[in-house]
C-alpha cells in the first residue's frame, strides 16, 4: 500500500507541536530529521516465469485416508509365529484346551497387572503350556470426541505387559482367543518350558 503524503496543514500543525513540546532528555544532542522521507527504491520483479503452472496441479485427486495405528489384536495376528506351527493352528481354531484361566473382568490396572504377573509365573512354574487370560472387550466411551481412544484398557495393556519383563522371559506366543474361549475379549498365552 503506497504511503500518502502529508498535506500542508498537517505539516504546519506538526511544526507547532514540536516547538511547544519539551524534550524528555535535554542533555542529549538534538538530531536533525529531514522533513520528507526518501522514496523507497522499487524492487524488481523476478526474472523467471512459470509458464503453464496452475495451483494444485500436482495434488492428488482424492484425499488419502488417515493411517491410524492398528489395533492390538491386528498387531498380534500379524506377529510371527514363535511356537510349533501345527500347535499354533490348533490353538487358533480353539482345538487346544487352556490349562489355566485368569479372568480380569472388573479389575483396575493397579490390581490386574500384579495378578497377571503372579498367574503367568505360577503357571509356568507348574509346567503349564497354554493359559487363557480374559480381559473383556471393554466399554464404549460415552463421548467419542475427535481423538480416537482404544476400547478396553486391560484389553490393550495385557499384550504389552506380556512383552516386557518379568513376563517376557516366560511367554512364547500371545494371540487373540478363539470365539469359543472369549474371542477378542481374551488372549491365549503360550508359555515357554522351564529349564
């Protein structure tokens, strides 16, 4: 936006104001200010031109979907098989009967984690190979909100707890249970042999 020039009346008014005003620091030398500012030098336009360019020409036609973090059960299903593949297939089909069961329904995190540690380590010490940990599917949230929240606190934390010490050394494979043993609300935990 170009600067407008002061009128003669405005310049005269300014001179009257400056004659009547007292200086804040009279001990400092007074500098002489020019009455008009020099004209700014015009900037030159860039020398290159973009022929045939349109805004958004390289944008994709359809917006891409958000890549949300996969669910815990999807991660477990995609994890590699650590145990005997034949036994794993039988376990996934619900043909292997769990030798022990821990039901964490209604428990809070602070009581569920120690109960899980105690159950898994005791089961391993007793020589059990396949145990079932029931977490439940979790409650739906009342307020969905803009940020997706995972359903079921225990359902999401149990696989993590089984993959960190002290349980990591005892657990060979974790996978979602067959529908006859609880489906997505339960996990098969295949334990290592004690040596």
